[in-house]
C-alpha cells in the first residue's frame, strides 16, 4: 500500500501488515495503522516493532465507503501495488480520499 505527500516523503507497506482502519470523530479523516515487525525471533531485532500510520483526508462522513473499497481492493484486487494516496500526481484509491494528511513511522522496542 503506497502513500506519498511529496517526492521526498513516501512509504509503501505490505497490505498484510494493516491492523486497523479508523474514522476520526469528525468523519473527515481515516487513519490506517500497520504493524511491521523487524526480524524473526532468533535475530537481534526480535523485539523491534515499527508502527506505521497513514492519515487520509476524506470527504465528510464517507469513511465507511472508503474502508469498504480499500478492503475489497486488498482482498480481490488484481494489482499487486495499491496506490492509496499519492498527492504528487493526485491519484487516490477512492474518489472520497482527497489527500494524505500525514504518514509516520515509529520504532518501538
């Protein structure tokens, strides 16, 4: 799943790492959270976990439609590379995604 809000700020995360999609209280943004573990149980990085979050700006109160569309694309889509939000070229996975507000990578462990 690809997210970019500039040519120097982009991230691609495997869809299988998606653990949560949550609409904010105002219905204007959708947060996608990923859990990306580093290493295996036998490596020095066994306890390192990266949390990736992408905050999408969406059309008011259209979160359910966007979530359903993304879930269907992950489950049934034919493309191995899913562009969720690319502000550089104005490409979005759903008509009600209007921008990528932020994307963050936090390392815990």
